[in-house]
C-alpha cells in the first residue's frame, strides 16, 4: 500500500471525498471512476478517502505500471492480491479458494496450502476465483478495491476489470478506479459501457479555482501569499495542484517550460539525494529497494539518508516493496532530461544487477531484466531474459503472449537467435497463436498465424517440406480466430482437412472436423455438417476423447435435419429427426459431464434450444435455455454465452404468445451490452410483436435498427431472411404491395439467391407464405412452396398456410389451423382462423365462419393483437355474422413495462421479492437468469423508486406496503 505523506493540503475536493465515502455505504453504488488530467490530484483524493475510512473497510490497492516500463499482465490485480496475502497471510487467503486454484500460478506461496494450479485452469476460472475471494471478504466488512492509473491498464487487466464491474455487484464491495481521460485509449470503450450502468458513478476532477490555489499556496508556504503571486501561479498552473506545488517550491522564479517546472522538485536536494534520482527514474515504477541499491553509485551507509531525504521532500513515496515517484510526470521529466548515454549506462547497471541474481529472479524481475538489457543495447541478453521469463509463466497466461511478442520483435535484430534460444522463429509464432486463442486476442493471433503460414508455405507452388499436420494445425487455428471476428473461417478449414486426408486418426484431425461441422451448419450446409461431425465422433471414440465426443454429438444434434448424414454413418434414427437430434444432445451432455467441461455444457444447451425452437417445442426450448444460463452463471461465462440464449428464449416466448415475457427477457441496460447480431435478432423478434399489436411505427424503427446491425455478413443470412419477411409484412400493412414484391425480388437477386433459402428453410418458409399473398411476387419464389424442405412441424404448418392461401378453401384453412395448434402458436392460429372464417363465409358455411371468428377474437383479446381483432370484426360485419360481446371485447394493451405498485415494473417486483429474502445480486441474478450487473441495476432503480437507502430498508418497505404478495397468494 502506498504511504502518502501530507506534502500539501487537500484543497477544493471536499465534495469528492464525501461522494466516495457515501458510495461505500450506498447499495446502489457499485463502481466509482475518478477522472482527471495528470497532476489534478486523483491519487491525493484516493489517499484522503482511504485514510478517512480507517479500519472500517478492507482497502485493497493496485496500480497500473506506466506504459513502457515493462509491467506484467494483470499488474494492478497482482499488487492487490500480494497485498492481501501480506495482510491476511497465505493460509487465510487459501481458505477462500478451491483446491488447485488458478491463482496459484500468480502467487506461488498459495500453492503450499492449496496445491499447484490445475492443468485446465483458464482465465475465466481465474476471474471467478478473484470474484469469489472479494465476495467472501465482503461478507464480514466492506471491501474497497482501488485501481489507479487505469489509462495504462493492459488488455488482460481491462478484461478482468470488465468482468468484476459486471459481477461484483453486491452492496458490501466498491470498485474505485482512477484514469486520465485524455490518455484513456482502449479504456474509453469500457468507460463508455460502464457509464450506462446507474450503479457506476464518475467523479470528474476539475482544476482549482484562483481562491483554492491561494489556499494551497498558503499551506505550502506556511504563510498567506500575496494576491500577485496567487494570480501568477494560478495563470501558470491552470489550477493543476501538482503544478501549483511545483511553482510553490520557487515562488520568486517561475520556470517557463513544463519540464523545467517538474525538474524544480529537485531544487535544494543534497548531492547524495541527487545521485539517487536518475537511477530511480530509469528503473521505473515500482522501484524495488534492492535493485535501486545495486544501481546507485553511493556507499551503503549514505543511501538510507539520501532516500530519507527524498521521501521527506515528497519526491519519492514509500510502497510495500520499495518506492515510486510522487507523480509519473516528475519521473518522466527526470528520465527525459538524462543524456542517451547516461540512460544507457544506468539500464546496463540495472540489467547487470538483475542478471547477477541468476535463477532466483521471479517472473516480473526476469521481464525487467529483459527490458533493461534491451534499453542498454544488449539484445542477446534481452532475448535470453524474455525466454527465461516465459519458462515460468503459465501456458495460457496473457503475460506469456506479451513476452513471446517481445521475442518476436527482437528475433530479426539479433544475428543468430537460434544459437541463443532453444527454439525457432516458427515455434515462437505457433506459441503466440496458441496463447492468443486461449486469451481471446484475436487480431494478434491472426497476425502471428499469417506469419507462421508464410514460413510454412512460402509459395503457392511446390512442396514446402513442412510437416503437413503442422501446416494443417496452423490453418485450423487461423480459421478459428477468423471465425470469432464474424467473417467466417474462409478456406482455411478446407486446406487443413485436405492436408490431413488419408492420415492416421489424430486429435488434430478430429478438431478440424468438429470446427468444420460448426462452420458448415451456420452456413446452412446441414448435410455437410453432419458428415463432418460423424467423422469427428468416430475418431473421438477411438481416441477416448470425451470433450471431442461431446462437441461432435452436439453438432450432430444441430445438424439433425440432415437425415442422410445420420444414415450414411450407420446411425440409429429415432421416429423423427428432432428426436434423433435430441438424442445426440443427450449424449453430448453425458460426454461433457465426463469431460468436466462447463463450456461444452453451455454450448450444448445453446444449440439444443435452437433446434427445439425450430421444431416448435417451445417449452422444452425454454427449459434448455434456463439450463444453459444456469451453467453460464456457474462457470462465470454469462457475458459470452448468454446473448444467443436470450435470443432463443425471446423467440420461444414470442411463438407461444407470451409477448410481455418475451419483451422482458432483456431490459434496456442488458440490451445495450449484447453483441450486434444478438441485438439485431431481438429487434426483429420485438418488431414482429409490435406489428402484431398494431404499433407499426415501433415495428418500422426496430426493422431499420436491425438492418443496420446485420450488415451483409454471410453469417447473418438467417437473420436477414427474418428481417426480409418483417419488411414485406410492414409493406403489406401499409398497403404497398408493389414494395413488398420488390423486396422479394431483391432478395432473390442478392447474395446466393435461392441457395440461401434452401440453406435456411426454417427462415425461408415465412417468405414463401408471403408470396402467396402478394400479386407480382417472383414466380421462382412461389415455386419454392413445392420444393422447400419441411424439416419440422413448424415448417409443415407454414406449408399448410401457403397451400391455404393459394387454394382459398375452408378445408385448406382448417388444415392450417390444426397445424398451428399442433405447435402451440396462438397468433398463427388466429391468422389461419381469419382465413378459415373468410373462406367459410364465401362458401356459405356461416356456422363454421362464426365459430372461427369467435375463437379468433378470444385469441386476439388474450394476445393484445388489435389488428387481428379489427380484421375479425370487419369479416363479421361483411358476412353479417354477430359476434358475442365478450369475445369481441377490445384486446388488452400489451407492453414490456407493466407497472406494479410505486412505479415498479414486473421484473423489478420479482427482484424486490428476492432482495427481501436476503439474496445477493449474484444469487438473484442466477434465479432470474440475468447478469449480476443487470441485477445491480434493478436494485439501484428499486431503491430510487421506493425512496430508500439500502436493501434492508427496501425489504422492510416491501413488507409494509404488501409488495411481496404474488398473484397466487
């Protein structure tokens, strides 16, 4: 923890200190971000805040190292956890963790009590362990996690910060971060995302006023400054407290240059103290005492006195492991003021001191040795040091990726790197790709894969002489990375499989086949997907690879409509293709349980729900979605796995006519955090509901927004087909049949035309049904009614509706009604009943027409489908059929924000009831299948609407006002 002496009075920040202290006790506050330019007083504010807390809260501090100083991945969190171990002891921290935790890779002293990290430990497990530790600590007293200088945070730290901000939502823990907005870089996107959450507050520190500058000068000088001096310092400093302090050192001589101003902090130092400053500036932050002592040219007995002087003068601050500069700007000014030859010499001395320690160096010090050797021009030693650091870093750790990339940048600058390191450039590139895949560093992994393939396959003609399986593996890895960008795997998978054709069974070939099965099914090639999955399954069985078996079974389930795929492999088929697919999903679940891979459990539930929605088994789909969301919660993979599950949940509820529930699957905050494709799919789903309820404007706005999100990616083809059907329906509602026909014509002319429709028959059928209603629709599309596959009862119902539109007979419409009843889709039953009533009336069957209209109006009233009710009334009036008043009553209004007492929505009432049971945000999130972050947002809104300050008060208020009584009570 940083020891921050009172070098100057804290002026003009009383409101900010109060805001931070109030946030600790405010259940609605989850995160506070302190923003301000360099020198504005962020660290000074944090020091005052933590000092005021006293022993009331457990304060954990971490700082991001300055860019360019060689900080390791997760540096601020490493500092936090090391400080925690020093405070509580390794044994006490170990009791908060499971056996063989991933954190043992970070803190070897934990391994004594927990055992070494499990081989399968990954970053999500690591994140979950850190979250668990913080939550358990917060059960006994408030926890305040402070992360300073987030503008310098590395990729891995930002990812962990995002995870904690989304999941560390309980009232007894507060995350505080400081950053410079002008230097935020990649942090900007994260800050923008966090600011949408009402539980996140931003304190923006503004420059001091002229009066406040006068108060700071008075504290610095020990006397009241004259008005002329106050004016000069205020104008020169711009109200920046650090600059005011620097100017206050020499009030009679105001430097003209900022660097000179910062160098003024050295004024009046003894020669011994001045000797310490340059090496400290070169070492960077943090400044470990042993390294500084070995680098400074001072007798051992003089160094402590020099350091004491620097600390007393507030140029250096003490930390748990050494020192750091009062401010990064001061260190930078001193460093830049050195001559290049001086900096080189000091880096060389630091490198020599670290090298002398040999194998005793920890991973962070090995990386420091590489940095100093490189800055000193000793690239051979830098290369060795980077390699030495890699040897003690876990295989999937983001720090390994950074170190490997440093080796790669030096490789071509060293004459004979192969003689220095026991590896080759190609092996370095392959390792970069492997770590990039594990860490999700997509662009960096693709760049390394490109470079590796350039070495493996130097030209398109001739044999490179490389091992074909090695080349195939790199093609497969690049295909995977490319697929994660949304662009698809390209030809890489085809190349990989072609290279391994005829080779003995191997895990690599099975992996490529499984990956190909996934790519093909999403491209609409279900048959090809099934063939690849069957081949992968055969290899996985022979090799006893449970995880591969689970994935192969899952892809067979997803491609279940491909009957030829199962038959060709000699698979035993069930009575229906859906049952056959579900059997494969069941086998996938069993294999995943044996493999112990939570990711596969989530994936299987996701794909299973998609098949069930397509087959019209909507209640089963909802059960599968809930299973997947529960597994995602338990494995800390909610953010990456929940979006597509939300889409399938909303689609199933919408089909069942549970439109309020469908709209409530995600709220505004959750929706904004979803990836573009998931947002587009939900927008289309919600727009269809809006159109059915008569809100045409909302439907048009939803369709337009979805179109912008979908773009022209081939991977979005099925959603574009759904959007096309929605667009045509909107045109028909507006009476513009010509526009609807033009839209269908454009669909055939764009992309792969009819091939796309056959690749996605489930999404194509609604378009085919629409052609039967549109004069001037393309004949080619109309002809698909006879040839498009019906792979599920839903598709069969669509075919029945298509036939009824063309035939226009009551008998055909009765068949369509029966088909839609069979899959439980009330709105589509209503549409078919409307056709039945019209046809029966024309045929003179008034009894059948009246019966159809009565049922139709009941359905429309129940759903809130005003246009459908109006259409039924119009048919009744034209046919002179009197409808029962109770059946013809106006449909109820529907919305996703039905209010309960005190302005609470239905979802907020659900949350309040769980809060009253004492559930934490994590627990109620799992209960309601939402993210912990969203749960925190709901709690924050509930407290605001009820006018209470805590969860306890909210529970008491709810009991007093009867808000916990449900409809069934």
